[in-house]
């Protein structure tokens, strides 16, 4: 049994669905590195520093978690360098699967020592995605059930800044 997993994503922002997946991963692995992937092609609402700050705040009472950034480069290579046995991905719906299947097989091709582990969040988060949270928050909707209070605060601040 190997004990380290990585949990990669964009996390723009980190939702309670992400947190649920992370907590499930911690029941299987001793240590999980949350890896925020920088993607120059994807315009994000929150900067890398802000996303690091939010995930560190949300997970500060957890043991066995650390947050790191993948500044470009391949996740499979990052996993190899970190000595990770697994890549954790959350799947909510069948439509997630095609993309996840493709990524997991490519990652296995690039690094045969790493296995992708798919975890399903609690059913109450099946329709929660960062993109929809951003949209609802932008339009003034209540997303407090779906994000940690610190993320809610950061969302409000961000949109206040943008609406000036
Ligand atoms: O939260 P997301 O946006 O669905 O996460 C996608 C992510 C970050 C896991 C994926 O884009 C990724 O692994 N990026 C790192 C670059 C890489 O290795 N790409 C090839 C994946 S097969």
C-alpha cells in the first residue's frame, strides 16, 4: 500500500464538492497534495495565490494535506517526482467520464506507476461545479451552501472589485 496521492485541478474556486472528494481521499491515503494547475489558456477568476490561500484556509484543520502549484508541465511528471501512487479525480455525472477517461489513460501512458482513482462526491454536490458557482455568485445568487465561508467572502470581494 502506497500512501501519497495528488488531487489536481483548477479549483476556480474550491467548492464543497472538491472538499468532499478531498475528505474521501484522506480516508484512503495518508497524504494528499492538492495541486493547483496553472493553465495559461484558461482565464481564471482567482489568481494562483488566491486559490492557494483559499484551499489552505479551507483545509487548515486537516492533517495530511498540503497545497502546491503546477506551474506548467505535465501532471504525470509531477506525480512521478512527488512519488505519488494515485491521482484523485472527482466525478459527478456520466458526462464527466469521457474527458476523465481520456486523461487517466494518457496519464497512465506517461507515467505507468500512477493510477487515477475516481471518487464520487456526496450526491448533494453532483450539480456543483466551479463554473456555475462563479456565474451564480456574479449574478448575486446565494452559493453559501456550496462553498466554505472564506471562499464566499473571496467571491464577494472579487465581484465587488469587478463591478466598480
Ligand atoms: O479542474 P480541471 O480544470 O478539470 O483540472 C484539469 C487538470 C488540471 C487536472 C488537467 O488540465 C491537467 O492535468 N493539467 C496539467 C497538464 C497536463 O498534464 N495535461 C495533460 C493531461 S492528460
